[in-house]
C-alpha cells in the first residue's frame, strides 16, 4: 500500500488509456494520437466520437453508418419529455435536469437485461444516450421559453440539430460549425474528475446509464465543467459594473477572488483548447461587429498573465476561459454552457468506460484511519 496520502489523487496513475494524452508543460492534447488542432480543423464531432470509441478514424461508409445510427436514436419518449417539462417549469438548474432526464432514459432502454460484460450492448446504449442528450437539453430550453419542443431534424448532424431544436430554424453554417468544433474540443481529456467518476461507477460493472449520470453530476461542479458559466457571469458582471475590465479585474484580484477559467490540475501553460476557442471568439466578434466580449476576455487574461504573472506560476487560461464568450455570441443561454460541455464529454465518459470495462478491475482505493480505537460503549442513559 502507498504510504503517503495523495489528496485529490494528485499525480496518481490509476489506469493506462489510449484515448487521450495531455502534455501539461507543452500545452498539447491528442486524441488517439491526433493533435487536437488537427481534429478541430478537419473532423466532425461524430468522426471524433467514432475515433474515441473504436480507436481509429472511420471510412466514409463507417461514418455514414455511425452518424446515421445516432440520428436514428434522437427521439425521447413521452415519459422522459414530461420529466424534462416538469423540471423546466420548476426552473430546475439545466445540469440537474439533464442528470435526472438521462437517468430516466433507462426506463425506455430496450436492452435493460443486457449483460454488463457485453460491451457491444454498452456501445448501443451509449449511442442512444449520446443521441438523446441534445434532444433533452433543447426540449428543456424550449419548455423554459414556454414553447413546444422541436422534433429532431432527420438529416442534420448532432451539433446542427441541437441548434435547430433550440429555434426550429436550420442554423447558420458558421454557428453549426462553431458548436461542432466546441464539441470536438470538449470530447475527452484524460482522467478528469467526471471521467474518473464514470470509470469508478463502471468498474463495479454497473450500467452505462449510471456511469453517465455520475459523470454529469461531477461535471456540474464549478471547479470542473461549471467554470464556463462562471466565466461568462464574470464578464457580464464587468459589463454591468461602472468599471472597465482592467479596473474590474485589478479589484477582483485585490479582493482575493479566484478568476474562473484560469488554472488547471495538469496544464501549467495555456490550454490548447483555449487557444482554438479564442480564435473562434475573435472571428465571431468580427463577424458580429461587436468586439466587446472578446476585449473583456483578452484584457482579463492579459492582466492575470502579465501583470499578475500567474502563468509563471503555472496558472493559465483553461478551456472554460473562452468557451463562454463563444457561446454567448451565438445567443446560447449562459446556464446551457455546462450542459453543452456534457453533450460533448459523454463521448469521453463512454470511451473510458468501454476501455476500462474491457480489462476491468474494481476501483477501490484505501484511506488511512485516524479516528479513535477501542472506544468503550456507554449506554445512552449514561451519556
Ligand atoms: C476543467 O481535469 C481536467 O482535465 C478538467 C478539464 C476537462 O477538460 O475535463 O480541463 C475541464 O474543469 C477546467 C478547469 C475549470 N475550473 C476552473 O476554471 C475553476 C478555477 N480554477 C481552479 O479552481 C483550479 O485551478 C482547478 C480546480 C482547476 C485546479 O485546481 P488544483 O490543481 O487543485 O490547484 P489548486 O486549487 O491547488 O491551485 C494551485 C495554485 C494555488 O495557489 P497557492 O494557494 O498554491 O499559492 O494555483 C492557484 C491557487 O490559489 N490558482 C489560482 C486559480 N486557480 C488556481 N489563482 C488564481 N486564479 C485561479 N483561477
């Protein structure tokens, strides 16, 4: 047994994986050997899902069949839709609504009795969950607006269909491509907290619905996926304050506030995904003729990086620092940013579940007991 407690499992190797690798010093991320920059530029989200789940890029026939199998599973049944509606009416947090609705999907799972060791069945279930998450989220947002959900579009890809179900209009190609790229960037990232959560659940040979529901719960926290919403809320706070962003961030730092979107357990330099999203953010700002949000974000980054020297301390912008500004410029509600992260990361959760269960070992660490020993029992009358 290891003697020293590694709080937060910092630096502890618990598995080997071929899905993704992060070089925290070089700021490099690869999925199955492919640079994230290449995938973000050349691939589609469905192509990356296939790569993560099957280990290689698909041929055009394989991709057509795979993407088609996901398109065929987009509908959610009336019981789940009613659960979504009731949560929207109750003004539930979107990530909590997603967690509940994904768990409820198992009610209509046609292979309930599948052997958990049957990874092909797990793959089929995973396709169903991945296909339905965008439908759940779009229906939730429509119900919140007092509108009826829009049925999934039969021909659009996952990202474009999500935008279509939000508005009922076929999305602008730039918006669709931007969301598709964001889904690629968020798909997998080693053994982050939500992925590891899914693996722990899967290591007991529990079903993939349990693993994904656990992943959603872990991702919702502000130290993890919830940070993208926090970043946008900070930028809106700046916009509504009577201070310019530089004055605002100086004040925030003086008050000892931790700026969301900065810092990472693995990256000591700027997250390569943040660099790609920053470019996308600049393009959208130019196309919209409104550089404000981009300027706020870069001003805060510059101050923290240069004036505060955070990057020298290994505290740099992570994926969440620019993703919010991208989504905001597409008109997506702020509390839907982390759900979009989940819509993408389900690909990584499932990829790691399939990989780990293929050579499974129950994940069960140890804790050092520091409580009393040989305590003497005292009857309640004498306490
Ligand atoms: C994601 O793991 C992944 O791969 C996650 C992710 C993925 O794709 O799955 O990349 C997605 O979750 C990105 C991270 C999103 N979270 C945030 O942006 C929240 C703000 N950042 C942090 O709270 C923090 O940086 C964490 C939680 C992300 C990482 O925390 P660690 O590794 O436990 O580091 P720490 O909290 O111990 O901080 C180390 C030092 C501290 O300084 P000292 O007290 O040692 O002097 O860095 C400082 C911290 O004070 N620090 C910050 C800071 N984050 C850390 N200082 C100022 N601002 C910040 N945002």
